[in-house]
C-alpha cells in the first residue's frame, strides 16, 4: 500500500531551507498513518542534507542545508525514498500502549463539572474515556505532549474558556474530540480527568518522547494506592 502524495502536487516551499510535504488536507487516521510511515522512512534513510523532520497532523516539514543541496534536488531525494514506502509494513510495527490513570477528584480537576454538563455520573465519564483506543496523531505543544483521538462523541468537550496558569505534570485531559497528557507542569486549557504516573518526556527515550506518532493508547483506570505505588504524585 503506497503513500497518498505526489511530487508535483504535495511538495510546498516553506522557506529558503525547508519544504512541507502534504499527505492530505483533512485530519484523519488514514492521513496520520501516511505521515507516520513517511516520517520513519525519511528518518531511517538518513539523507545527509536533511537537518530536521517535523511531522504534523497532515504533513511533514523537512529542513535541509540549502548551501549543499537545491530545493529541486532535495525534493527528488525525498521522493526516491517515499516512492517505495510500503505503508502496511509501518502499520505492522505500531505499538499498543497501556497508560495507567488515577481518576480521583483531587487530580481530575474537571470531572465533577463534566459530570454535570454531560448529565452523566463520574463513573460513566471515566468509562467513556477508558473504553476507547486512541491513535497518537502528533507529538507537540511541549516536548512529549501527545495529541490523541478520537474521544467518544458524548465526551467531546471544548477547551476551558479561561486556561489554567499551571496544569500538573501527568494530567490527562480532553479538548474537543481529542485527549492528551501533560508531560510537564505547564499552562493549559484542556479539561482534566485524571493523572498518570508515567513519564512522557525523558532524555533517555528515543526522540525524548515515551509515545510516538502512530502508537495506539489504551487508558487503564487505577486506584489511588496503585497510582502512588507506580510513582505518581498528588
């Protein structure tokens, strides 16, 4: 199964030393899989003139040394790599990762509010979140921050009107139809459901991120005792 792109139509100049390759215009799992396959193919190809690869929802930005290679030639080299990529091989290497989450009220900062808004019990809100399997679309915003989708339509909720000045590290939240985990304490406007003890960002990880684009994530509810035993902090 080949990637959905063409050299003539999908390559766009981003700056004097970068090009953006588009694999579609609409955010979808299919497009995200193309992005993932292309990203790892280019990473593994180790094209000497490429200095950085930045994947997004529908595209990859490739930065290169324009003093050593022209725009035309870098596009040709990229095309040579992507033309022979078998997307199905990349899909077979995708990981399914279980993430433990404590959904207690002292860490689920928006659980009670969501329960009232959705007219569902807190247990139902939690079940709606853990019953789904999520696809990691992008790692961004801050190092190790995974954007995952999609949440159950019943659970989908807009961001906070007034973002918090500080969201605790490990917080698991939702915004619109996506879910995410804060790898570090930072400002943020996602609706917070719980907290995980898992370290999402560490310099010892490949690419510094625990999760990778293309991974599948399943949240597992744990109690307070289990959360603390796993290294979680309140």
